C-alpha cells in the first residue's frame, strides 16, 4: 500500500508543477483534467502525509522506551496508545480513499418512481416517496426537473420521472434503487387492517454525451395525440412522442409538453440514461458470484426497505438497520440511512479488494 501511496504523492507533485507553469490554462481541456485529478488526489496524499508523520512519531516514542530517562519513558508510554489508535484510524480512512472511484458518482440522476402491487395504496405511497426525495433534494440544494408523470384519481402517482441535478447526486442516491415496501392502514380501510403495498424506485445516472451515442437507425419514433392532464391544448395536437429502442426493446413515452420537439428531447434523455443503466447492469453481471454476494447487486428487483407506519419504523433489509423515526424519514431526513448504506458498501468493497 505504501509504495502505491508514494506513487500517488509523486503524481500529485507532478500535477502541481504542471498547472503552475505559465500558460498552463491556455489548454483549457487539459488544465481542467489536471485540476480535477489534483482535487481527487489531495485527500489521499494529505492523509498519507499525516499517517507518515504519526508513524515516525511512534518510532521516536518506542526509542524513548528503550532509553534510560525514566521521565521520557513515562511520557512515551502515556502517549503511545493514542498515537497508535490515530494511526489505525488513518489506515482505514486511506483504504477507503484508495478504493476505485465510481465514475458515475459526480453525475446527475434520473429518478423513476412507480407504483407496484397494492393498487391505489401503492400509488399514494409512490407520491409519499416522491415528496420524501423532493424534500431531501431541497436540503442538499439539488434541483428537480420533472420529465413525466402519471397520476391516479385519489392523489397518487402511477409513475413519476424526474431529473435530479446537483453536486454528487448519484453518489448519495445510488443505493435507493429497489422495491420499497409500505405497511399501513389505508384511508379506505374500514376494518383497520394493515395492508402491504410496494413501490419500485430506479436511480439512473444521467447519460452524458460520451455515454449516450444512440444510432438513429436503432430508433422507432411514433407521434400521437396526448391524453390526460398536462395543461390546456395538450391533447389538441399530435405532440406526444413514443421512442422505441429496437435492439433492446426499451420504450419511452413523453407527453407532458405541448411541443413535440421538447417531448422528444425529454424522451431521449430518459432513454439514454436507461441504456446506460442497462450497460452498467450487464457489466455487473460479469462479476463473479462470490464478489456479487459480497457487495450486493443493488438491483431494483430486490426488496430493499420496509416502512412500517403502525410501529413508526423503517428497516433497510440489506444492512439490517431499523430506525424508529418514520415521520422524519418520510419528511426527507434520510441522511442516516444513506450514510449507513455508504459505510456498509465501502466496508464490503474493502473486503473484496484485500488480497
């Protein structure tokens, strides 16, 4: 590990020298690449330098223990446990910093929420989850751009698709994909019986220009007349767009805008992100079954979480975490869940990276 860290430190020094050269910013693309790499390397190198200083301090204290000065020996003996504890903590932090970075962590997200089993109750809970993520986004100062929605007559959502834009959105939401189960008494239940319903959540990294090359010959685009809510005149022109990606069979529809061009643009954005997600899952399936068991698949077909309203608790089944603060979580305070998931999957990744 230390040989690798010395290489990382040397790379940092080389980059610092490069960007400090007169005229370095003239090549804008290269300058941005170098400064981005610098910002990624600095936390690793700073932690390594502190680690190296503490390790040298520990060696000095151990030398004092073998000396003749009783006062210095006592001082060294008192300070050594604290130094060794700090060193062990730093080593764990460095291991995490050295883990391969997810190239999608910096990306915006296409968030798709769909009602599953449970009829109207599932649709109502889909609306609850959308509000939960919306409030969390507000706390993170992210912006939401709605790409499509399908409502029910009781105030629920059959489906909603939004683009979430901001700093490191995918890194925070990537473990939210899966089946979210709710257990509660529906407002229409006269006997007070608890019903179980399900909602699926998909978190797709927004495809950028590099990811999103789609051959127009692979597409079938159908134009039709929009129906349902969407504003005045939405259903008086042929503005709705259905895009079919022939090789994969993926279908995206967009009808919320009055403009056919805007509907097509929104549909292509969703299609590109779904194709990127499909590509990522295909790559994931190539990972060995042993590794897959270690880190979990994160597949949205898995039941990942249960929201139990009568008991006021939320349980994440992947990490066995139960929090008795359902009202706060539904209100958008989901940092405790997200942080616990990130820590868990980092720890599993560290196990998998150990020779």
